[in-house]
C-alpha cells in the first residue's frame, strides 16, 4: 500500500535511481552539513548517529554525511569536525552506516581538506592552499603547497575513501567547492600559480583530477563518486557556469554524480541560501551540467516544497534533489511528502540562525529555529500524562503555539488565549515584508498542527486577565505574550510617532502599510535608526527601491549577532545600493521630519522623507505580575517564556515552548 501511495504522490521524486552499484529508493539526498556534534578528537558521537538515523527513518533516499577531514590537523575545518585520517575511526562510522541502512537509506560521506579555510588558532599551523591568496577578505595568508605535498594529499583522499568503503558507505563525495582546498585550485580568485597547477582551466583542474584518480583506485569500479562543485562562484573574477563546464571536461571521466552547489566564502549567502532566494533557484546549474555530461546531477537551493522538487525533476533539470536545512527542520520530510501530508511538513524558513549562526562564528552545536529537538524528534509524544492536567497558554505567537501543541500532544487539556483576532504573533506580521515571506510557513505549520488536536481549544479576541485565566482552573499557566518595539525616552520620539503629520515610524508602521510604498522610491530619503536585524529589514526593503538610504548605529558595527550568510547578504545590499552607514552615532532628538544625531561629540541634524526608529524589541508581559499574585499560595504552576521574558529570537521561544513545558510537566508529576 505504501508503494502505491508514493507513486501517486510526486511520482518522479519517489522513483528509484541506480548509480553504479548503488540503488536509491527515491530521489531525495540529504546534503552534507556541519553539525559540531563530533568529539574534540574527531570521533563520531552518539548524537551524530541518532541525528542521522532520524533522517533515515524519515525516508531519505541518500544521506551524505557532513564533511570529514582527510588530513589532520592541517586540513581540518570547524570547531569539531569528523576525522577519517586513521583506521581507528572506522568502527564508529560503521555503526552509523549499519544503523541508517536498516531504515533503507543509502549512505555517502563527504571527503574534505579545508586548505586556506582552516584556522591556525585551531590547527596550530599556517593554512595551506594553491597560493598565498586568502579564502576570504581578511582571512589568514596561506602558504602554497608543493607538487610533492599535493601528491601526498591526493593519496590522503584515496586512503580516506578506502576507509569510508570499509565503514559501509555506499558513496564517497569529494568536496571541490565552497572555498575549500580543491576549490582554491579551481578558482582564479585563489589560484595565481604559474606552474602546472595554475593558469588555464586544465591546469587549475589538475589537482582535483589527481584526487579523483586516487579515490577511484581506492574504492574500485562499483562505488559511485560524487563531486561537489561551486558551479557558479558568484564573486567578481570567479568561475562562472561556463567556466565550470570548461574545467569539468578534465574531471568528468570518473565522477558519477555532480553535486551542483554555488558560491565561495565571500558570497556565502548563495551557498547557504538567503531567505529571499526562490525555491530551487540554482536548478539551472544542475541542468547545464547534466545536459553537457549526461550524468546524474543534484539540484539544491532552498527546496522546501515537494511540489517544487517534483517540478525540477519533471522538467529534467536534475536527477536528484538535495535538501539540507529542510531535513534539519523536519527529518520526516520524505515520509510526509510520500503520504501526501504536505501541510504537516515543518518547512525550513531559511533564517540561518540555529544552523549557520550557531556553528560559523558561534562554535556551538547545530540547532534549528523551528525544530526544537533535531536529535530527539517527536519522541516526546510517547510520554503521555499520568493524570489529568489543564494548561492555559496566554499568547498565540510561535512560542505560545509550540507550548500549547506540546502540552496537548502529551494529553493535557489546553486552552490558548489570544488578544488578536488571529494567531501566529509577530512572525505573521514580519512575514508581510516581501523578503521575509517564508517566515509565514512556521506559524502556518503551527496552526495546522494545532487544528489537529482535539484537546486544544484556541480562543482569539480575548484580552486575558488573571480572572479569565483563573476561571479555567489550570494546573499550569504559560505566559507567552511576546514583545513590542523598544522605544526609549528620547526627546521627541514618542510625540513624533503619535503625530500623523510626522514622517517618523516604527517597524510595525512599515508592516501595516507595506503595500503603500511605491516600487520606485528614487529621490526619497530614508533614515533608519538601529543597525540590528530589525533596522536591516527596513534598509533591505527601501534600498533596492532606489531610496537614498542611511542606517545609523550607536555600536561600532552594523549587524551585531547576524549569522554569516545574513552578514554577507547585508554587505552585498549595502554596497550594491550605496547605503550610507553611520556607526558610533547616537540618536539625541527626534523631530517630525529629522533626526538629531551625535558622532564624536559633534551634533548633526539629518532630514528625511521617512524616518524609522528600529532599536529592537522589548519584553511585553502585561499580566505576569497579576498572574503571580492571583495564584500565590496555590498549586498552579506558572511559566513565563519566549519574548515575554526577554526579547530574543524565534529559536529561543520555540525551544522554551517545547522543553520548558515538558520539563515543568515532569517536575509536577504529570509525565
């Protein structure tokens, strides 16, 4: 019966594919993504195995495990990275493949040498590369590798591939993109050699060809080799799609699958896709490679929807669909798509906070904004309550919805109270900004999830009071009333915001009037106070419309706390649209049509057509004190979660909505 359902729902996506000695049951490939789950010695952890098993159990056809180091410490990347440079790593890797194979998934692993992307602070040595050019602006200067060293590294790839096959992997992938070592030879932005490894396309491809040759000799004729590429590097002076097709002439013979990625370190927003990029926007790259070399290609790039994946396959753009963050967000993506339960899919919103922000720069383990348990999955649903429990949740934003659904899924009787006439909170409002529209997918998912729970009642249009809550006789009250814009007592600010004739606005004013702004705003002057995420949303709305845009920040830099992808996207926007950036600059006074600012002790008045004050958000918990007094001395437990505690990000509220609720129910003896 299951096979019939799969054929009826997205028949191309759920058709098998055989490449050399490997047969995949469907066309979905989990892309290799760093996790920081490994031990400090590069050993595969129990977390790793559980994490990948969950995606295998969820129906993924091929899982390509995150990049693994072939030469340590010289080639290591990330805070904690898997290693395969010694035989001692084989047993744990075998445990992983054995576990995932039992769920029907094929298993691949990505072999990598970081080259100039390694950091001496972690490796204790100068990075190595094709030449002395860094892998990103301001990066460490590497030393060029000799021919003898290159031959040794190619042999390291071969030895690593042999270990991978011994560990049970069905496929090995060679990472030749994303500013890692092989990419540093292929890209003219990092290779200025004048010997046989530099200059023309054939020479720049020579090292990669050596690596492929060593890997093929090691794995034999029955194991497929995937080659991951930055097909279009999307940087000035870098390889274009046409350049990639030219150098692939020298790499085609032994490669079986082309994993068609994009970008380098300076253009990382096109490698780890920014949220405004369309579903499957890179599929033209996969099509071009496929059409020239007649070998399977993997299309990737913000593919969240099963229908988008099906369309790519049906059009012949690719043979395989690469999903990365989408499988972090929902390990059951394949199973749900196969059943036709598309509305149940927790679709990635490409916020890049828990996945990119945690790892790159943050040095923390992988997490997800919309999936509060990427390792345990939905195991919590098996923990049913042992006695009746009534829960009242105040506030139906994403934190409150997660809390309400979690409590209901364990068997509690839940009432969710919302002041507005709709649910979803601030996420729904922010998603009205065109570049943030995917954010709406998360509250939409939560609404659908809540609608399927008979023991969850949602009451909108209720301005909750302690009396209202108490009348429901709760055993647990969860306050999740969210946040409001931070508007400090700056002279003239509150008066100007209240004055309809003034040109001063908050982020909520922008959202509420989003359709009133013309596409062409040439000649209009926009000034934004606040260089955090909220202020940047405003800049990225007006600057592409031609407005003369200025952003002002009191700190020494703009974009504090942004992930690497968002930071790169921000810099691109600022440069492309000539946005004026004033840092170390404080707002002193607001008039209806100007801001008075101070920089280095000097004051300046800046007139505008539109002035936005975006100094972030602050906690909003109007009835919390009332609740604590009303339930003082009673058995009812109280929780304050999400932005109503401290204005942060969606990821913090989602995590609290799941785990604080579960932990509290356990402490109270209900689980």
